[in-house]
């Protein structure tokens, strides 16, 4: 039976989604977003550090107590934010500035240099998509980004809706008179994520995680086939730009899984390819071949 190419791609996508869902425990409903806030207060004046002693908990409750997606996720989205706060003064409310990193703890990480907000100990953090708030909107932005990346694992470009939400947050944040700085950069970030140029990397993650799901089901044939497709795209992206940081970020996070998924194959050609595109981890790939390192 001949299938139209688009229908075949749709069927393939559905198979990968099913594999991912089956590979994860169906007996427990995952918490939507699991957070790890590490807000450093060491450089603040003593009084401000005391005021913010429960700040990490407030942020954790704000994120983990909210429904970010309509569907039940088979596993939690991980949001890690680490920030170093600086005191900016107090006019009406106490103002702070920070540099931060936002990540999923594995293969997605962003540096944010311009976070400005005001906060008092008795402030209640409320979810409000209309009224701009320099503290909560930044948290909303990076939560939506991480949710988008997580959904990209289960469906090809499945995170588009949440990336669009992050884009709206960044676009509206630019019009804040007092806290505008930083939102231009966040808008540039989210535009780069949804750009056509980044789609190959989103597809790489989709194929890779699909392969990992099949491996958990001991379907090594399908697992290696999907991961080979991911490697083929990596090769092409490296050919276009050998210094693309997205390549290194992905391989640094997943080289061990990639090395292992092909371990049952008789040919070592895939390891030769991995060594070519990822020489930093050559010694690991060589362990999976019969050839001595040279």
C-alpha cells in the first residue's frame, strides 16, 4: 500500500507519541511542573535577605500550584532557575535586579542578564495574563518555554502553543515603562526558538526521545532507526555551521544514550559518524567499537 508522504509522516509521529506514552508509567499522574529555584541572597543587605528568606518557596508554590497545560503529562516538566539578586533601592517598594539561568536540568539552558522586579515579603504572587508584573511574568515566560520544549518530545513541534504564549508574554513585557529592559532579549529568544532555522534541532529532540522510548520497550530496531535520523540531521547542521552551540549542547547532554542505543548493531559506522561530529566524547564512542583508539 502506497501512502502519501505527509500521511506517512503523521503516522510515524503518532507511533513515536504512543511509544513515549507507553514507556512512561501510566499509573501515576505526573505533577505538571516540578521546580528547583535557587535564588542567591548573599549579596543583599541583611534586612533585604531576611525579607526574602522564603522567596524560593513562594516561587515554587506559584509555579507548582498552577495548571499550565490542559492535558495530563506522563512526566513532569522540569524548571530550574538560579539567580543572584542585587538590591536596587526602595522607593515605593523594594527593587531588585538579577542575572539568572533557566533550564530543564538537562539539554535546555538559557542565560538571562536583565531581570528587574519589586517585591515585599507580604506580597501575594497571583497569575494574571493581563496586568504586567515584572516578577511573575518572567517566571511565566520561562515556564511556558520549558513546557513547550517538553511537549516537543512527545509530538513533532508539539510545543508551538506554549511557545506562542511565551512570545505574547515577551511582546507585552516590552511595553512596560519601568521594567522594559530584558524583554527585548526574551522576545528575540523565543523568536529564535520558533524560527525555521531552529526546527531541525526541535526535530532532533523529538526523534531522539522517541528512540529512547522504543529502547525502554526493548524495540532496539526502531530505537536505533529514530536515533540515526537524529544523527543525520546533526551531521547536516554541523556541515552548515560547525560552531553551532546547539549541537554541542545536545551531544553533551545525550552522548551516553546515543552511544548505548547502537550497541547491539554489528557495524560501527554510526560511531565513526558520532566521533566525527562529537570528538569531545570520542573515548566513549570508542568503547562501543572493536577498534583501538588512535
